[in-house]
């Protein structure tokens, strides 16, 4: 056992990795824990779910990412509890680990807001396995419908997407493009009219965080892709073959994609801390937890207030990366006997994609962009979030390839076959 300080980083997402990598030169041992052996690039999950990308373009080995950093040890295990008093992290299948500094970066989990049947039957879009599960389910429904017309009559090819934020809009847009593009040619005997893609948003409009001109553009872009948008309506219940709205309308659909809400990772409940909206951990200006200056909470699990606007920062990749990097830098600074610094977020704009060649961007000063130009801006900002130069090069090749050929070569099923032992 080394007698250097030990920094335990919980989570290998944008925030956790950001922290661990910034500790490269620290005279300390860094222990990085994640339940998966891969880092997930969530902004590309919808491309995986619709066959544009392969799983290894969205998930990257965590060990690979820190391979050259001598002071990091990675453990693939689940965090089961954190004892802030004893400064100890409990793990599912190994001995507890004590720490001098702790970085909590466990992200968020889907919030079904108690919707009946959603936990059992909805398809959330938050993890790599969620995306693969959705892709294989869509392919399975179309293959079954191809052989059995009664599945089509029962609404088996209809898809309801819940949530008019970025996750819902980009999922609905991508699914509609998959259906009207490749599936129209793959399954020539199936009428496209019988495969509706519906987007349901409880609020009065989709993309409420964007300016009116971008909202109008989004509506038009969705319409062009044949996505039917319903606003001011919420989903009341979900069964394997039906979605029921709060107004009583029953929609025949065998697929409900949930892109409507998140809450802090379930572990936050056991910390004994006062939680903010969405079960997130409230943090001070330096991102430490109240009364625990040795504990940082960063990324989606934290409620971080923007020092400039005094508003809470959104749950975004760039917020997660920058806050994680801040924690890593701050701990390294404190280990050198220096004072902690407050976190300052560098806003690169709010942006989202709707489909091929269709995106919206709203810059800090109020400038807006839409269409292809906005998609290029989205690509540039998101390339910077990818963990390695090799990943960036691969993403450029994948995106350019998909843009030129429009081919979704990932539309094959094998996970379910592996699971079934076939
Ligand atoms: C579909 C989708 C699209 C998005 N699109 C965009 C976008 O276009 N632009 C953008 O900026 N942001 C986007 N986001 C948001 C962005 O991806 C998140 O804000 C970001 O991933 C949060 O990073 P994080 O490190 O806080 O959490 P995460 O990335 O969720 O990482 C948390 C890590 O903790 C691990 N973990 C969780 N619980 C445990 C446990 N108990 N034990 C061990 N390990 C655990 C997980 O395996 C995971 O690796 C999108 C999110 C989604 C879901």
C-alpha cells in the first residue's frame, strides 16, 4: 500500500474521466471505479439505436483511456454506498476503499415520473445497452411484421417518443429517417403509412429552451421527416402494445421511447445530504459538497450553479467534462498546498440535432444557427468531448461516411442472439 494520498473517482463518464485525467501529474494514487469497463459517449446513442454507428464508436474502454497514466487504478465494479463520515466507498464485489479526496461523478438515471408501466415496457435512451436494446427491438418488430401482417394491423410498427427536449427530438428524427430511408427499401411489402413516429411533449412546445425561430425550424424539420408532434399532452400509462395519454387517447404502438426526464443516480439517497431538484447533489462554488471539503460532486449528478448567470447549469456533456476537470485540477492544486478555486463554466452554446443536415444552435450572445451549418457546429463542439484523437478521427470518418452514403450498416441484430445463446 502506498502512503500517498488516495483520490477515489466514482464514474467513468465525461465528469469522472475529466477529473482522473487532470490528476495525471498529482503525487497521489487515483482509483477510478465504474460499473462498466467502457466510457459511454451519450450524445451518439441515438445514432447507435438507429444503426448509423457501431457500439465501439459510442463506448470506449476506460482502461485504454487511462493506460498511460501511471497513478490510476481502474476497478470495474458497482458502488453500493459511500460513508462520508468514515471516508469510505463500499463496492459490490471487492473490499471497501478509503479516500483522502472523493469525486462523485455517477451521472443520472432515467426518471419515469411514476408513469404506469414505463419502467417495465418503455425504452429509455441513456446507456449503451438501452440503445442496442431499442435498435434490436425495432428490427425485431419489422422482421416480425414482414412475416405476419397482423403485427402491422395491431400498430406494431408505430413508435411513440416521449419528451420534446434534445433526447426525444433527436430520437424521433433519427427513427423517422431510419423508417423512411433504409426500412422503406428493406421491407418493400410494408406500407410506410402503417409505421407512424409520434412525439409527445407535456409542455406547450418542443425545444422550449430555444428561441422561437429555432423552435419553428424544428417543427418544420420534424414534419418534413413525417414525425407527428403532439404538445400539451402527457403519457399516462404504457403496456407492451399500447400507449395511453392522460386525455384517455389510446395509441396502438409496440415501442415507446422515453426521452423525458432524468434524476440523480440512485446512490445519492444514501449520502445523507440535502438534495436539490431532480435528486441532484447541491455543491458550492468550488464544486465541493456542503461540510465535506474533501468531496466533489460533478457532472449530471450535481446541481451546479453558473457563477455568471446564477442559474443552474444544464445536464450536458460540456458541463460534465468541465466540472470534472475542475475537480481534478482543484485537488491537484490543494495537494500542492494551494487554495481551491471557484468553478467557471465556458459556455459553447446550446445545440441539438433533429436529423441529417438539420440542427439548431443558440450561442451565448443570442446568435442562432440552423440547418447544415448548425450540424457542423454541433459536430465540432462534440468532437472536443470525445476522449482521444483516434476517437475524433474515427467519428469524422463515420459521420462523413454516413452523411455521404446515408447507410445504416449497423442495422443487424446479434446482441439478442448472443443473449439467447444462438
Ligand atoms: C441520449 C442522450 C443524448 C445526449 N446528447 C447530448 C448532446 O448532444 N450534447 C451534450 O452536451 N450532452 C448531451 N447529453 C448529456 C450528456 O451526455 C451528459 O450530460 C453527460 O454524459 C453526463 O456525464 P457524467 O459523467 O456526469 O455522467 P455519465 O456520462 O452518465 O457517467 C456516469 C458513469 O457512472 C457510472 N455509474 C453509475 N452508477 C454507478 C454505480 N453505482 N457504480 C459504478 N459506476 C456507476 C456509469 O456507468 C457511467 O459510466 C445527452 C444525454 C443523453 C442521455
